[in-house]
């Protein structure tokens, strides 16, 4: 199938790669279908591209790349909706905010995107950890900066 993306142009995507968000992303609850795209030149950043709205694409990362001890406490009822028995069976991604001054980039550790890769269901959940912030400072170092941005 083909989708349009303001950021990436006209794309052919495998329909079996579409991820269905059971509640949509916060602020985009009406958009439920997304695909994950690679960020050119980066092995760290991916993009959640809406299948339904070409203007909506959000940069996401595996949070453990920047915070190796990241371990969100999530409600088991929320995981059950996604068919996840254990957090180890999930793929966890966090949304980035990258302003013009890259040194001020933040990561949303408070509301990770949780994906069940087996059935392609996802949701943005709230971590019960009080130390995680919606705009958590992104720890960039010289070795990581060239690989991710």
C-alpha cells in the first residue's frame, strides 16, 4: 500500500507493518494507524508516521540508548489490553522533542509508547515512576550525538 508523508514523501509500505494504537497517541487520539520509519543517517532515531494524516510524524527512540536503567512501571491492565504478559515482551519507544538548539532536546519518559510486536498493537501509557518527566532532558554526549542526529 502507499501512504503520503509530508516529511518522507510518497511511500510504499507493507500493510502488515501497520501498528494500531488502541487509544491513539496523546493529542492525536483520532489517528490510530502508524508505521515505523527509519531516520536517514541514524541508527537510533525512528519515526512514527501516521498512515491517515501525512502531516503527523513523531521522532521516537529506544529510551535505553540514553538511559540504560530506564524501567517504566506500567499498570498490568494497560499491558493486558495490548496482549502483553510481561514488559520484556514489549517494545518500548519514547517520543523526542528536538528544538533548533539540539542541546535542549527532551525525551518523554513519562508516557512511553508500548508496542506488542507480535500483534502490532500499541498504546501510549503513563509510567507510574515519579522521577520520569514528559520533557526529560536528553543526555547527549559526543559519541552519541553523531549517531543519532
